[in-house]
C-alpha cells in the first residue's frame, strides 16, 4: 500500500498533486457543506486535515480511532496554523472503531493510559515520548560508532551478580513444586538447565570489560532486570542500560566521555525532535527546551563526594534525609547540588568504598573509590561509572570483603591475571535519559510496556 507519511506531506507545497495517506482518525467535524477529518499516522505530532463531502457514504464510519486510507489533491488550507489540507477523492476504511474507543478528545490521566498501554501511543504525549526515545536510541549508536567503539550484545542470562545486591530474577527449568534437593535440604541447582543457579542480568558491564580488554573501546545497549520490590516513580523491574567500557583509561577519561555523550544526545534531540520538545515544553514541563539548550552549551562541574557532602551538611535542615559522610546521596541532595549549588550538570567523584560496588578501583586513601556519578537537574543521577579495579590482589580482597562467591568471578579475575590494563566505564539508564529530555515525571511513562511489581501486562 503506497503512501506518504503525514510528516512529509505537511512539508510539501500545496501544488494540487495527488497524495495518498493512511492513518487513524483523531477527530471529525461535520457541517452542511463540508466535513473535516483530523488524521494522524504517528510520524509526527501534528495531524493532517482532510476535507471530505458531507454526504460521502463512508463518512459515518470515520469515527475516532478508525483507520483510513485517503487519496486526493493537496491544497492550501485557509485555517490558521496548517499550510495544507488534503481534499479526499477516494476514502477507504481500513479498520472500524466503535463508539467505546478509550481515547477520546479529552485529557486522560497517565495512570489511566498505563492501563491501556496498547493504545496510549496514539495519544499526543506518548507519540511524542516514543519518537524522542527513538531519536535517543539512534544517536547512542551514532555516538559510539563514530568513535570506533565495538557494539556488544551482552548476555541476558548470567550466573554472576554485577552489582552484588542480590536483587535478581531467577531463571530455571526446575519443577518449582518439587525441586531436586541436596542432602542438606537446599535446592540442587546442578540438575537445573545451566547446571547452576542463573538469573536475568542487572548489567552487561562485566562482559563489556572482557571486550574492552581485548578489542579496546566497546559498549552495550540492552535490557537489564532488577527484582526490587519498589513502586516509586523512579524504578522499573525491566529497563535498558547503555554501558560503554574504555581501555587504557582512568576516571578523568571516563568523565570526559560521559560529558561528550550527554552533550551529543541533548544536541541531537534539540535538532531532530524540536516539534515534540515544544509539545513537552507547552504541556508537560514548562521551560524544558530552554533547560536543554542551556545544558547543550554547559561545561559540566566536578567535585568530590567529600566536597559535595560539606555543601549539603551546611544546609542539612532543608532535607528529609540528613546528609553525612558515608551516606549515599538521595534525590533531594542531587537536585540541590545541580539546581541550586552549581546550576547545571555535576560530576561527583571519589565515593566511600562502603557504598559502591566491588569492581571500583580503590583510591590511595583506602577509604574511597575512583567512582563518579553524573547528576543533572530535575532527574538527579543519570550516569554512574568508575575506573575499574585492575589490580588482582585488591580486587580479590574486595570480593571477599563483600562476601561474594569468588568462584563466580574466576573469568573476571583472569582479566587481571593476563595482561591487566587500566580501564573505565559507566552506565546510563536509558529511561532516565528519556525522562530528562522530555520532562516526564514517572519512569513508567517513558518505556513502552512497564514492568513493575504486580504488573507484567501487554
């Protein structure tokens, strides 16, 4: 079925050339002399006005939600704000829509729209969200590929816990009602599919380090999972991570890459997603475009965790969670640092080792690790990274210190035995980035089909 996307049609001159468009009816207005259809095909925010005779035999079936094919000349539109309109000479109903179509011409709450995730992308807000998400996904690959990074498809099933938190979804083929037992009473995972306990991955970082220590710079971009029983607006059980790993690099190199990466993504969205950003600015987060434009020209500030904590302690009374050295930064702390203290993006470095993962390089002071978090206004932490611990003995000591099973990381330790090198990397929560760019406040509204406790529909 040959057609022209509405995004392209709206950029054409009204030369009376015959055009064919397909899409879904947003609204219909009837009068004695003429009827108007608003048709949208998802290619852009705007809809195309179609002019049709009021006595057309198929007009009554052009209800909200119906899918249609329209063919006719493209003419100038007398209406304000729309340069062209299509005058229908041919109309075909591709799919009828009954009167109980859930999306009508009125405001719907995001909570309601999550219940109809299979239809919510036909709304203005979610069409815009996922067009922006698409731009970001494309530009992630463009950024790394243009710099010679190798794209790694990291495994989704793993037998090691990258974060050491233990909040992982188990993968098994055992009979859950009668699992095989060891003499001690525990489950005998030797009889499971993989011969040992396996889970869905929380990160592709460890595998990315393998590639970085052989092919140089690499990156992963794929789904990750965390079985955290949290119903906040910031957490998902299934989410996407971007995780570059750079060889022969330290923490400063890591921050330089992260800064260039974020700037590239923001500038690309400002250029390619201007129409949708204007919608978010108008309907979701006033000032969003200006904030992104300011960030696109910003130089990212840098300070140590100790320096940041000194600033927070001075204004401790304003926070629900009282700051002190050794505590992790809370969202309210991150927003104060970015929105009030430095007025822009901020790298916080050198965290206490007790609150960071085992693989982060221990600093010479023995108290902190060469870690960094990138904080941005409104969202808070958007990137977390570190220089990796390349010293075998120190890494082994950290694994034992945290009570992790060293045998699960034998291959990871081998990277330190055979030609170890300094290397570093970071992780970007993709949905956090989409939130940051669009101004959407709930992370469930920037992923197509959110997976949260008690919810795996669609």
